[in-house]
C-alpha cells in the first residue's frame, strides 16, 4: 500500500517465559504513524486480551484490579502498569521488538489511576494496524528509498503536560 509500511508478523510471545500468545492470524500488517491505537483481527485481539487477563489473575492482578466489563485496571494511587506482561513481537526475517505495558496501555486521564489496553479489535477486517501504541519506546525509521522499516528500543521522555504558549511581542 502506498504511504503505509507492510510487515509480516510471525508471533507475539510473553517475553519472560517465551510462551507463544499468538502465532499467525495477523493478516496483512501495516505500520501507521497516523493511528493512535493498534488494531488486530478479532481472534488475535481476543487472544491478547485473554492472555493479559490470565496473566494478571495469576500475578496479583498486576498490582490492581480489573474494572469488569472493560479492558481497564485500577492500579491504585500512583499506580503504573509495570506489573503487566512484556510482549515480544516477532517479525518475519528474524527481527523482534519488546512491547512494554507502558506502551500498550494508556492512562484514562492524567489524574486517574485507571489504565486501559491500547489495542483494539479491528472488527470485520483481517488486518493488523500497528499504531502509536506499538511505537512508544521505539525509534522507528521509515526508509522510503529502500522500502525498509528500522526498529530500535528508545528511552524517550514523556510529555506530561503541555508547556504554556510563549508570549509574542507585537
């Protein structure tokens, strides 16, 4: 597709245990810097959600409790999603990247202790769209000339609040 980067995903595994969570079924996968969330075909999405829920139910609810009926967890005052699983996304050709919970989860509001999954069901589409939630904590290089995508872990600063606009002298 012109303007989008297609990649072939092999699997998503739990980083610690190397247990495969999803192997195949991703359909066409594109990397889209203009999309906030990441979207997966329904079977992949459901498997990922169940994997997180099962992981948390076996690991002290990942430091909080799930807000039933949602894909959100209340992590208590000042809670961060550090106790959620780290995924490893494996790409055809041998490349892989770690997908940390601080990337695949989002804080409901700046004053909230509720964190939600930042990936969703791509209802009715057999396509994976890897958006900003997949790119957080990564240097992503879109090599237009050679039609390649480069990935490298990054330690990027967080923008917690917007700075006040600068005064302009007339």
